[in-house]
């Protein structure tokens, strides 16, 4: 929760302080874990990229 002090300027009385409590809700999110086929495609892509770089260099 977040507690903030709000000060209102009231013409003749000067500052009049009021405390306002605000409720802040936070959702705890976790990052999704990639599926095995996603990892396989990424590994194939990196392998292909590595083989292309190896061919170009030598």
C-alpha cells in the first residue's frame, strides 16, 4: 500500500494537511518458459548461423 500526504492550499487558513491512503495492487508476473520446440528451433538457427560464419571465414 502507498500512503501519501496531500496538502491543500486553503486561501485564508494557509496550509491544511490531510492524509490520504491509496491502495496499490501489484500483480506478480513471471516470465513464461519457452516450449522445447522453441529451444530446438533456436538451436537449429544458431547452428546454421555458426556454420555459415565458419564457411565464410575459412
